C-alpha cells in the first residue's frame, strides 16, 4: 500500500528532540528518543509477568504443605529466601525501568537530547532489568516444583511468556552491553535508529 510522505517519519526524526508531530502535539512525550526507549515497552510486560508470578507464588505457598513430609512450605527457610530473592530482582527491575523513564522525560521536558552513550545505557539497563524479571520467574517456577508445569497453573504460561519477551534482541545483554561499552570507549558504533 502506498503511504504518502506526509504520513510518514524517518528514523532520523525519532532520535530525540522535536518530531514532525511535535508541532501538533508539543508535549515532552513527542520529543523522546523513540528507538532508544523502545525496549521499555516490552520490558514492562516482563515486569508485570514477574510481579504476577511472585504474587501467585506467595499466595499459594502460604497454606501449601509438602506431599512427602507434610511440612508447611511457608515455614521453610528456602521458601522464604526464594521469595526474598525473587522480590529483590522484581523491585530492582522496576526501579531501573522507572529511573530510565524519569530521566528521559526530564531531558525531553528541558529540550535536551541524550547523547549516544546515554541512549546505549538506557538499552543496556533495560536488558539487564528484563533479565532480572526472567530470573525471578525462574526462581518462582523452581520453587513451585512440578505443579508449575500443569496447564491449570498460570505459572506455566508466565514462565513461557517472560522467556518469550526476553528472546527479543533488545534484551540480549551481550548485544546491549557491547554496544554501551563501544559507546563508552568512543569506538564507532553503527546504529541507524538511535
């Protein structure tokens, strides 16, 4: 289908600063570096999945007893540690994602366009935060045992979905850390959209 030039925008027009649409919508949101922040759209999904998995695990484990020993699982130190470790990962992921959003919006409000290294840091930190969400779900799944595999347990879907989100190239820590490292070292990094 033909798209008229007036109805399109080039990637260069979305690197930060006023976009063609900013004339109609002058808010800071329309001055954000779109592709530098794009991974945050998907990382929020991973965060929500991890929060739901944690909430479901904590809720279900309170009254659950081991089928082998009869021990109340909530009283096991290993269960408590798992909840604490998964919760820490989820909280740090949330704080990291929100900090990037706050920083980017503050820059946009002030009319500042972040430099390339900063944009690469956004992507690196978003990949890292998403990895923390995956780790949290993996911990919860392991703590749930075989019940995590049943189709009747929402955790089996949460496990698959968080891994599906993390499979996006934007969340490859190798790619994100390398790109940030190159930018930090002043090595030419070709990234046409950022």
